C-alpha cells in the first residue's frame, strides 16, 4: 500500500482474489457500491474492469480497476478517512516481497504483473529489481520496466526531497546524498574517484568527505580518511580525530589490523596538522614515520604488511 496526495491510498489485491470477494469485503465494512458505468461487457465474465464504492457522508470513495491480461487488481481509497477505511478492508494484498518474487519469475505475465504492481504502489525499494528488467528479450517487459523505473524514480524524488531538505538544514556542512549512493563499495569508489580525478577541494567535495568520515561502513570511513590526507584537506582534522574506529570482533578485524587502523589515524592527524617529521629514533617512532609516508601516499622504500594492507583501500578500481 502506498499513497500520494494525488493517487490516494492504494492496495494491489492478489490476482487470484476475484471481484465478488473484493465486493463482499468492501460491503462488509459498510461501503456501498456505486452504479456501474461500463458501456461494454467485461472481457472476463463477472469480472468488471472498473467499479466504485462510497462510504457514509463522503468520508471515503473507493475506485477499483482490473487488468484482465495480467490479473492486476487495484483499489484506490480517497477522502479524509481513507487510511482508516483501508485498515478495515480485509482483502489479500500484494506486498513488496511478493512483488519482488513476481519480478524474478520466468513467466512473462507474472513479471508484467509485478512491474505494474510496483508502479501502482510506488514501491521505490524495488527500483533495482525493475531496472534489471529494462534489458530483456521480451520487448513488452523491457518497455514496461523502463516506464515503471521512471515512475519509481519520480516517486523517489517526490518522497525524498523534503526528507533530504530537512537533513540538509540540520547538517549543511556534509552531503546528505552521499550515504544514499549505492552500497559501501560504491561509496568507496566515489571517494577514490575524487582523489584520482584530482578534484579541487571546493564546498561540495568537503561535504562528501565529511559524509564519508561518518559513514556507517568502517571501510568507507577508512577510505575517506586516507583520501582526506592525500588531498591535504587540513580543515577536516577535527572530523578525522572524531572518526569512529572499527572494532576487532563485530567489524571483522583482527587485533593486528585494528592496531594498524589506529596507527594510521594517528599518522593522518599528524600529517593534517602539519607537524614536522622528526628523524626516527626508536622502533615506535620509525613505524609512525613510515605510516605517515603511507597515508600520505609517499614511497619511503619500505614494503611491509602495513603498506600492503593500507594501499589497496584507495587504489583505483
């Protein structure tokens, strides 16, 4: 079920639920069926393609449409009490999981039903599944997937615009779009691209880097930190200092790599602060000097486990 001010509250009824069952469920909660306006008889006997019902005092109006080719059955509830009436009506419904299953079947009619249902419900969570069907040997599936993807894309913009705007007002210093750009690997690639593309560090780049440093994925945070150092963005020293470090168990790091991340962050802070590199004395200071070279992307002639583990995090894909 989904809704916009223009479309009302929508239900996609399961295809095997016939019109008589739907009519009975609506009338059982007090809705009154209106006069049929169809000029031609329905393609399937006793299965009208259009129908409508109304509630008391204009509190709700329900419109029904039926596509007999793919058995798409849609109920649209409009009116001030639409949501309450939707909750009252007991009809089997297609939810996003069921629609996703339809999109993955081998039966073209089932796939088309899934595409139409996804569009009717504005199921933006299925956008990736729909996009995958744009390239299909069945031309009708391909064309329908393209139209549905456009519908879902517009729905995503409509539903997300105000949310993004509110978040941008709360955090104007960082990108609100970056966390939504694909999975962790995709976000890492964006950060790496910024580095290798030699982008000018303007306000928008700073917002992306800030978002990267607080990303939910520690892999993205580590990549962002290394990019910040190599792009010499000293202004982000406070954000690097506050960056959350991964743990040893929950985040899949062993003790050695956890220590290496901690050391790399300390080296990053020294580099960003502009602190001079002192000649190495004991083993600890030699290791820190080496880590400063590594995080800064400089070759000091030492090929060890630290360099071999850290370098791939910002290697060009």
